[in-house]
């Protein structure tokens, strides 16, 4: 029986991924110190390596992720070719394979059907899942992408294309810098390792280490450091809450280069149909997330005012949600009518929307004061008050 189990385990291993990833890591660990002991890398080698790393990471997030997995915008074919070329250079699989696993992840996040769920531990979600063969390949997750002949071609010949792209870039960097060994160590091995681990951190650390400002219903978190390492992907709590948005960092100060790239492409006619979450819906989700945290906090309070605070939290959050829903409905109606033909109705809708915005602004100020008062209450070890 044990021999049969061992044989079955060996059959479940994806030997291609295991050998490739283990091999280049081993070669890197041996080659990098030897190279540095004998040679000082030129700034041109370092510069080209950094450029290729950035281009690969941005192509994964702006291309594989936001363009194909979530279809948050449409891109000109030239943009697609560039993104797919550098995405192929990143050696993270074909668009089909990458999107299949990512859509499965969103559909079954934190469950046993999540291919890289953190419920199985850090190392599983970080990289060990790559060494297991897929249990099944659900074609339904790719039905929309299979109409794209360019992506069909990339998937069919991915192994050859990935090898050719990396060899081409290696030879090109070696020729331009006059250092083929440096190009191999930095522009290929080190660039590949850094790109992979940065991407894998989103599957692992971005579900473990950070804050949950938009939703606590899933394990995804926001983490500024991970955003820096992955060029914008670190705002993962927002992404899992609003996966249809072409942005991950919605605040002006949040580091999200693909957001600016996609927006710029749209302004020069190379991208279109950018999808973004309504600001009102973001506020609604923030209040809902805060409500849950406040109620959990109040359950630990031994204070006569706890019941009153809990009632106020529920009442105020429900009122804000209702106001936002009404405001969005009115704005949607305003945008849908012919405002020249229905001028009077348009003016009435605009006035109603303005009144609801003022009401919402007042309610949000009340909510902030209420939140501040609840947080100031010190929790004690006590049974829930309800």
C-alpha cells in the first residue's frame, strides 16, 4: 500500500516546473557569488537587468492580470504583443494557464479549491503549489480568451517561445554590454528569481501580512511594501474586494505604476473601456468593513454604553448604505437619459443627487465621530454583551 501511495505522489508532481525552478535557483546560488568574486558588474548590465525585471513585472500585472484575467480594459494589439512578449519572458506560464489558475483562485479563495490558498501554509501558496499537477483544467474559465488567436498561438508554443525570448534577450544584453556571463547571471538568472518571488509574494504574503480596510471576508490584505516589490499588486485587499477595477491603488499616494500606464495608453488611443469602481461604492464598502470591526470591538466591552453604541453603529451604517444606493441610482438615471430632451427631469435628478451628497457628507462625519468614540472604549476580557 505504501509503495502505491508513493507512486501516486510521484505522479502528482509537475516535474517540468520543479526541475526548471529548482535548476535555475541552484545555478544562481552557485554562479552569482563566483561572478562577483571575479568580476565587478558594469552599470549597463545592472541597468538592463533592472529594466527587464520591471518590464516583466509590469507585463504580468498590466497584461496577464488586469487585461486578461479580469478584463478591466481593452488594449490595442500592439500593446498586447508587447505585454505578452515580456510576460512570456517572465516565465510564469502561458496567459491561458496563468489566467485559469488566477480565476480559480478568485472563485474559491481561501478554500481547498483555491490552487494557491494560504490555508495550506506560506510555502504552499508561495511556490509549492507550482510543483503539483492541476487536478483539473476547466475550459469554462478560458472561453472568452480562446477567441484571441494570438493567445492561442502563445499557449500552443509557450515552451519554445519562452526559451526563445529569454535566449534572445540574453544574447542581446550580452552583445550590448560586452559581458555575456554578466548577462546570464544578472539579466537572466537573478532577474528570473526576483520576478518570480515578487509575483509569488502576492499569492502568499499578500494574504497574510497587512491591513484589511475594504473587506475582512477574505484573507487578502493591503501592503505598501509588497506594492513596491510588485509594482502595484500589493493593494490586494482592494483588488479582491473590487476585482473588476483596472486600478489596485486607488489613492493618489499609492504606488501603482500599471494604473498610470493603462490610463496613459487610453489617452493616446492604445487602450479603452477602462473599468473602475464607483467612488460611492468604495465608501459603502469601507463603512461596511468598519462596521464589522466596531461591532467586534464592542463585543469585548464591559460598559453600560456598549448596547447604545452598537445600535448607533448599525443605524448609522445602514443609513449611509441606503443613501449611497439611492445616490447611485439617481446618478445612473441622470447619465442614461437624454438631458437635452428631458431638461427638467435632468435638473430635478441633479438637485436630488446634490441633496443626497450633502446628506451623505453629514452622515460620514457622524460616522467618523462615532468610530472615534467606539475605538476609545477599552476592551476587557468579558463575555459578549448580547
